[in-house]
C-alpha cells in the first residue's frame, strides 16, 4: 500500500524573530519548509502555514516635548496585505493556518488591533485579547497538542469571549482564559514563549505544531483520498461557486473595514501618518478633490471644480494645544505659493495627543490670543476630534462635501460641528 502524501507546510517568518531556520526538513506527516519574511515564495502553494505573531509590526518609543515617553507602532501594511492574500488563497485550497502568539498588544482602546496578521485574525474571533505575564499553567484539553503544550505551553496572550459566529474549540484553558484554540477547523492559535532561537528549537517548534495539527485534523475531520475527492456532485460545484463569491465579498468587506480603521488614525497619529489619514478622509469620506503634491510647502489643498485651491491645508499632530507658530506657518504658505489672501488656510490639528480620554481632550481650550490671530490671518482651525464628530454625524448623508466646506468657511476661526 502506498504511503499517504505528506503535507507541505510553510513555517513563515521565523527568521524575523531571530530563529536560525534550516531551510527544509521532513517529519512523519509533513515536509516543512522555512520561508523568510523577505522571500519571494508564494504562500498559497502550502497545505499548512505556521505564522508567528509580530512579523509585520515594530514598536518604537518616542518622547514628547515634556520628556514623557510613549509607544508608536509601525505596520508594514502593504507587505501584510500581500501575504494575507496569499494565505487566503491557500485556505481556499484547503490549507490550515497556525498562528503562534507571543505577547499580543492591542494597545489602549484596541488602536493597535490590526497592525499584525496574527492580530487581525485573533481579534476577529475573540472579543478580548490581552498580553499577560508569562503563565506556565496552561491546562491542555486536546491530546494532539499535549506534546507541544508540555514543552511550549507558556502563555503570553490570553483570549477571552469567543464571538458568536466563531466555531471555537478550546485546546488549552477555559472560556474565561483561553491560551490555545481551534476555530472552524482551519485556524489554530497556540502560545509561543520566549525560547532560544537556534536551529534545533525552530525545527522542534515547527515539527511539533505540524504533527499536532495534522493529527488533530485526521481525528476530527473526514479525510478523502485524492481519487475520491475528485468525484463531483452538481450541488458541490454550485456550493463551491457560492463560497468563492462569499470569499470575494469577504475580501471587499475586509478592505472596507480597514478603511474605517484608517479613518480613526486622525485621532492618534502625527507627522506623515496623520497627513495621509487626513487626506484619505477628505477624499474618500467627504468626496473632496485634493492635491497633496510634495512641494515641501503645504500638506494638501482642497480644490474646487476648476482644480483651483479653496483651502490650503496644513496638518499637525501635537501633544499640547494650539501655538502661535502653527498659525504663522500655515499663513506663510500663501506667500510662498503666491496665492491670493482670499484663499482660506485650514489648519487641521490633532491636539493634546497625550490626553487619551477623548472627552477630556475635547474639553481643552485654545488660547484666545491665538484664535484672534488666526481670525486676523484668515486661518480656519479644525481639530481632528471635531473632524471625527463630523464623520459620525454625516455618515448617512450624501451632501457631506458641501456641509464640510460650509462649516470650514463659516468658522470664526474654530470649526464647529454644524447643527443639521
């Protein structure tokens, strides 16, 4: 009797965590190939994927003018989207995915919940995902994963409250504190402790995960040999077509959801990230025509139907409030661009970023002298908290653009939420 074909498993991104990867090796059930983060190899060809968390995000500590430190997260979104597309194509062909969770940090108010591939999926299936102190007490509830959990079952992330639609089976822990889980028969979430990064360790982790998942699926799912699987019912083909359409719709919905997430960045970013988020809001939410060519002068311009500037836009993200130099800078743009003083300047400011509570942030006041100078210089000031409130208020309307432009034009000089 011929031996069953071994599964091709890609262990992706171990190099990014500092592991020494051997290239390729075999176990009883799988051929395991280590794929580097920068590799051009397409993930969709795999029968199984092992993906550690934290591959697409970098945490960086910064300091505000008062010397206080805070964390900033950078996300390689383009690369993450490319790999997610490949992962979904592999899943469409029947592949499973095992995410190895390190300390998953979603940040306050879940503002970092989508900065990594593993995060995007674990947050879809669980309502509460929190990093915890290393916990060695991880009770195993699945014999297939006992060997892995006996060796690597030191949890640094706790999963709580599965969402109603998710078909979750707890592999370790309980409903109040889950440390390992299977979702829908194809997603596996397992702990990855802080371990040595040598070649032997990477081999042990990848082989233990692969053997556990393959055995789990063999015991819990029907296995059809290739010749039997090739037999087709008419209804089977129709169902597959429906699934393909739903997957296409799901990709579109995920892209739409990502856009809503990007909108929220106007409340928690600064610099180029804030500028890009603000311009995206102006274009895609309010439907305004904008120019943001990098002329090292203004951040953007809002254009009329003849592509002439209505507003010269400057975007600022600061930990404090409005300052005199902010107004001077935006006002000077007209001179350098040789634009009429009748063209309005619009300073869009994410102020008091160091204040986490938005209600408290909104209650902060600007100095009256600064507002008077802005009024004198024909500068309008729009706080991003007000911009966000506008988005909430105008979400169901088709006249967002004229409402926005009128609110900014009528400001004196602080833009207020219109009473509509």
